[in-house]
């Protein structure tokens, strides 16, 4: 406010003296003082983890820019239907959106490879791929075709394997399994003989309860507990091989982005870095407490997919994803980059993160 | 530049007309327009991963603030000796520093528990602890006693186990082992009967070569390759149980921080989030390539610490760290918080990250 008063006063002085004309005042300073953007999320407003991350993004842009750029958050459907958020941003109806890349696969199939790939990268590796593995450049290329600038803006981490009313003891058990599982994971389940259906969120619990579906995946304990899925299913499987990390996207109308001053570009970039880690941190910190509640208060039975099932699903995933990636050149380009990065990530994880997790899991008593 | 010209011109006009006196110009606008901070790092300038992260931090603060706050980076020793960086910031000689919390354990022992704990949290969990597990509040409390505001500003991820000229086949092999290993990891090796020494970086390779020491740890493949340690040791052990994640700190003179406007506080906070993930991303992306070079070009032999050795070290670590944490109330408070968070993190990792790494490591052929 002080700054705007200052500009206003200076302009008054200038007008009074004629020494500095209004037109000689730097235009960006004035227009930026008034810049307001609208961001619609694909999530309901304040949705735990996903929506709260978008709120943090808006808050940091507004605060760090000192009010030069204020971002107002709208939940999915408040301006346009959730899955029309991309159209609204591309057309300039709103300036910014927040969602997940695979929501836009109907427009550009390559987006689904940026979001999450069965048996692909985990969150830490996905972030490294974005920043040092060519991911940012590829995602920008993909989003440019959508009319937007891309930012990684949150990550769920490894998701849960899903809620099942039938046990999975062999790959055979997927034959005829009616499961709600979207995206690339769904394609793999389909290839395993599953009967894959898509249902809007609200219809999932009754469908699971009535036996219309045998299984569903959602996010992870933190969101699944809030959604009450434990009321309708017996078994909670892990790990979420189908979404080992799901990246959330923040997208800005490309012309609006390109016209932005360098300081505001840096503000939006850094605020996205903040949101990107904030969302993952929230999931990492809160999933375990929720898992405890599910198991100890609601009697949920935790089950690990057997290794031979995981191995068979891994082979299927390779074929299915490879074929889908070859359907268009942009998907192929993104996938090739991820395949290269993943090979190195697996080799390194074996002597670092994975080896450490396994060492820490040995039976010794620590300083507890 | 434009903004400064504008302010200067407005001031000239004001002086000429007398309509607005110089003193009636809002002071923050002028002082902020000119604010310049000096940040000294404990690392040499542009040191891979560590120093480059500090550069990014300074770059984003300067850019996102539109020049209102410019941070100039100085390498360790350019203003004061590296380990006097904290004193220089606390006394206000410089405004900002970048290092690792355990460098300040001589002043406040609790800092070492914030940095890294043998068999403790990995980077993803450490970040979640900072943001959602009470870590930020505790670190702020610790750094307040140092006269500073604390930010997590980079992470090495799981470090390498170290360079050895003697094989480790049982805990007995640590008896009399002359090893350069600082911090809490060093205390554990000491408890295992090791002869722990501390050497400045430059003295490590000749000491290893001459047999004056049998082993040393450094960082991970990316830094270790650059340092040439493979020339002086035969075996490269994993995992780095002693530093499963080492957090880097950015610290700001407390009075300077508290006097900062809210927009610049948000800029510094978001820029640190950017640097925090940037450093980890660089390590994750570059460690594997370096590991490949070490193994395939330099014939380094990779070895995993045997599980029974890791289990024994885990037990020792528990006792040693527990005792050290009980030496003062602030250490105890930090450690208790981490112990609680770690218990939950381990339980959740078993059904998420750890289970996923293991599933992805099964022998199936993916889309490679």
C-alpha cells in the first residue's frame, strides 16, 4: 500500500510540475501494482494435500511479490468444470490452473508420462528428472502445445495399492476383477485381464459396497481415510506400483507468462518450488498417522502384493507403456528421457536410498 | 535499475518543487531499493552441489525481489574463515551464511541432530519433519540461541559409506580401524573400537595413500569422484548409514531477519525452498553417473556393509546418540521429536517408498 501511495504521490508531483510526465513513469510498475490472477484447481477447495498445496502456491506468490501479483484460488467448478481448467487457462479466461498432468491426456497423450508411470520414478527421482534430467524442458515443450507454461507443483509420493474385496494371490486373480483404476495403471490392470471402470469419486464407496466393483485405488492413507473407503473394503494393498509418485502441475497461460517481468517469473518459480515440496512433505508426514488409524481403529487389513504378482505386473507394465509411448512422437520423446533417467536412478537407489531403507529396517533397537 | 532511476528522479523532482520532501518518501522503499546482503558459505565458491545450491539461493532472492534485496555470495574464507561464518552472521558482520548445522555443534550441540543422525531420517523424511513434524520450530529455537533465523537449504541425500583399504566383514573389523569420519557417525565408529581422526580435506588423500588412515568418508560419488579418492582406496562401501541425509542450513542474522518486510521474508523463504530441492535434485541426478565412472573407468570395487555389521552399528548408534542427546535439554528436545517422527516414518516407508524400491528392483524387464 505504501508503495502504491508513493507512486501515486510521485505521479501527482510529476503532473503538477510537468518535470516528469505520467507516461515517463515505468509502465510495469503501475500495471504490476494492480495485477490479479485467478487460479482454478481441479480439486475441491482446500482438499487435503492437493488443494492446500495450491493455496500455499497462491499465498507465496501474493506475499513474495509484495502484492504486485495477487493470486486468488478457486476450487474445481467454481469458474469452469474441473476438467475444463486447462481450456480456461489456455484461452486466457483465467491465468493459472493447478491439477495433475494426466488430466490433459485427451489433448496431449504425453502428459500422462509426465504425471506418473507404473514402476517408474518415485518423487525424489521425478524432481531430479525435472530439474537435471531434461524433464522441465520436455514438459515445457508439451505444455506449450497446450498454450501454457509448466511447473511441477506438488507430489503425492508413492500412492497406496488400493482397496480390495478380493485377495490378490497371483496374476490370475486380476482376471475379471472389476477395478476402478484410471490412467496407465488401469491399462496395465486391463492387460492383466481386469475389468477396468472409471467412476466419479462420489460413486466409488457405494459401488464398492454393493459389489459393483471389487477394488479401487484412490491416493494414500491420508486422503483414503478422509474419504472413508475403509467402510467398503476389507484389504488395503501396497505398494502403489501403478503411481509410485504423482506429480501435480501448475500451468500459466503462455502469453501471460511470457509477458511477465523477470522478478515475477522468479517469484512464481520459487513459489512453485515451495508448493512442490510442501505437498510431498504433507503426505509424508501425515500418511503414517492415517495408516495407523485405519489399521488400529478401523481394523483394515494391510496386504503386500506378492512379489511374483509385482514381477508379472512389472513385465506387463513395460509392454503396455512401451506401446502407448510409441503412439506419438512427443510421448516417445518424454518416455525415452524417463527410461534413461530411471535406469540410472535404479542403479543408484540400490546403493543409496533403497539400501539405507533396508539397513534401517534391520531388527536393531535404536534410540527410541 | 529502472525502479531506482524512478525513485531517484522522483526525489529530484521532489527536491526541485519542495512539494514532497525527501524525508516524506517512504523509508522502506528507499532502503529496500538499496538493500545488499553478503552471504558467506562454508564451502569453496561454486563447490558442486553445495556451493551451487547457495548460488541458486542468492540468485532467486535477488531476482524474485526485483533487486530490492541483492545477495552477493562469498566462498568460505573470502570474508572470514569458513567455520567463523556463524559468528560473522550472528555479529552482523555479514547478513547471511550457508553451511551445515553440525558445524555449529561446538556452540550448540543440538545442531548436530538437525543435520544428520546415523540410521535416522532420509532427505524426504527430514524435509517432512522440518515442515510438518515440528522441525522448523525447533531449529528456529536452536538458531535463535545462535542469533540467527534458520532455513533448510539443501540436502545431500544418502551419503556413501566411505572409502576403505580394509574389508569390513564383521564389527570386529572396526577395532583399531583408523578412519576419518566426523560427527555422530564418528562417535559410533569410536564406540565400535575405531580410531577416529579428523583431517582437513586436503590431507585425506595422502593419509589414505600412505596408510596413515585405513578409511574415510566424504560425501557421495558426485563429490568423491571430483576429489579423486578412488586413487587412494580400494573399496567403496554402501549404504551411508552414518549420514542418511545431511541437511544444509541457511542462516540469517536474527535482527536483520526480524526487520525484514513480509514480502522479502516470503522471498527468502521461497528461495530457500528452491535451493533445498535444487541441491538434492543435483545429487540424485548426478551421483549415479559418477558412480558408473568410478566403477567402470577407475575399477572401484563396490561393497555393501554386511547386514549383521549394519545391525550391530544400528544398536551402537542408538546407545551413543541417545547418550549424547541426553547431555543437554535442547538436544534432548530435538532428538525426542526426531525419534517420534522416525518411528512413524519407518512404519510408513515399509508400505510405501521402501516397498516400492524393492518391487521396482524385481527382475522383470520394463520398457527399456
